[in-house]
């Protein structure tokens, strides 16, 4: 990011190492250890089930 001209951006959680957040301006990057990613299940949290279609009449 520095090479792309973003300078020094805040990084939170680096010392703990379970979940690191990098503020890249317009983009926020989250890096997880696999166990932490599984625990929070972000894919499941943000997924939306397709609505069931009404039976054809």
C-alpha cells in the first residue's frame, strides 16, 4: 500500500494476531486466523438464502 501511495495506514490487532484489520482508505481489509474465521462465520452471517418460490398454480 505504501508503494501505491497510500502512506502509512492504521493496523489494528497485529499484536494479538487472531484478527488483523488494515484501514486502506476506501477499503478495509480483515485478516483472520482460520479458527477465528470459522468461529465468526462471516460468510454465513452475510449470506442470504434464496426465497422459496411459490408453487405454480
